[in-house]
C-alpha cells in the first residue's frame, strides 16, 4: 500500500470512529444502575422530563423521555451536600428546563443541517464546539454539555489532525475527557465507551500508537475498535509489547517495542517508544513520548529520535545508519526526564 493510501486509510478510520462517538452519546441513552431511590417530576416540561435518583452516594439527575425508560445523565453531586435548596421533592423541570434549552441551542446547527460536504461539516462541528465550550463556562457541572463537547472536539480533530488547532484540541479535549470521567463517576456503559473512544482518537492524532492500543484494549469491543486497528495495521503499528519502564518523581515512563515491520521503507516508522505520563491511567493531556523511528530499506535504515507532545513532533537526535544501543538510549531518556523534572521544580521555588 502506498504512503498516500495509508494516510487516507488512517483518515477514514478516524472519521469512522467519530461516527461511533456520536452513537455513544445519544440523548436517549440509558445509563447508571438501578436507583436506590427515585423521584419523578409530575410537571410536564414539554419535550423533556427529568428524573432524580440516589446512586452510589450521589444525587444524579437524568433527562428522560416521557416513558422514563431511556435517560441521559446531566448532573451528579454529593447526595449529602446541601446545595441550592435541593430536596427530594423539588421540581427538577423548573430547575433544568432553561439549561436544557440552552444546551440544545448549542447543537442546533448539527441537528438541522446536512454534513455531507466536508467543509460544511468542519465549520459546523467547530461552531458547535465553540458554543458548547462557552456554555460549559456558564454551567460547568452540566454533563450533557460536557459529553457533547467531547464528541464535537473529536470531530473537529478529524479535520485538524496536523494543525495548531488540532494541538490545542489534543490538550483541551483530553482535559475535558478527564473532567467528564471524574464528574460523571461511576460511569455507565455508554459513557465509558465515549471516554475510551475519544481518548483513543486523540492518542492516534498524537501518534502515540502504544497508547492507542492500550485504549483499544480497555474498550473491549472489537467492532468499535476496528476502525483504529485497521489504521494501525496500515502503517505497521499494530504490534507493540511493553519492555519495562521506570519512574522519575511523579512521572512514569513505559517502554514499548514494535515487533512488526514497516509497510514502506520510504516512511518514517516508529519502532520504540518511551511513553511519559503523569498519571497511572495514561491520558492525552498528561502524556508525551520519546520515539525512535527508522527509515530506509532493510540493512540501510537511518534512525532518528523524536519528542512528541500533543500532535507535534520535534526532532531531537539523528543517528544516521548507526543503530542506537537500547541501554544507552534508555539512560539518555531517563537523564532527559530527570533534567526536565529538576528544571520544573527549580522554576516553582
């Protein structure tokens, strides 16, 4: 397969994943466990109805259809906290109706227009993301807004993979995913899929392929994982095994070896990763990597070391046709990470 065809395969794979992301956050998704206690509003708020339930020690509010069978989590907070006069008997439609209208208005262009034209789709998703971000600033605890914002960012990223805007989305989108994961905990099945899908899409844009594979493994759904797996196969990045690691302060460095083969000697092909993360669960906004890549026909490969953060790659070392020794490279990376940590501590003193 030519390099151009491989790039197209990867692009369409990410686009296919974005379709899955929309399916992961419908407004009629059923989420959460069976409530320990449930209070329904008697007031009909038109199209939208609300259910309040105590689940796992938290007050969780859902938007639901008239039957109450299908619901979507929009609020979650400590059930023991007394906030804004919340009570078991309150009329949630009076509290939530206006915020629901504002939330739906952010998505009006998506709901009403056709997205067949790529340029229109790009502008529509970008505008939607901007409107949802502004709404989230006004209502930071609305999980419906946050959920849709994550999906919108994933769509924009599929158009902006190699741009500065894409770089910002890798960081901000990653933060929004982690924020949603924290605020919506414990996640229902649909929300867990959304988090896994969105993280894997961002990791792919960052070219952190071992992290993509880890995210796909956590996904546990072969059909949902297929688009990105096919993209990884096309570029020879589907076979990684962990080869140890080390810690420096609060940072963890995981080492991954690629046991596959380059599909095209003309391509820069990643063969060894040092994935640096500040969290036990690797997240895009707190993950960077040193990556050893090679280029050239077998026996005549040239090697280069890159540093990757967000969707940016910076050339660090050129080895030429000299294959770097693994232990020497490991020591160099560890020293580099220690130097960065020491510099960060020094800057905070």
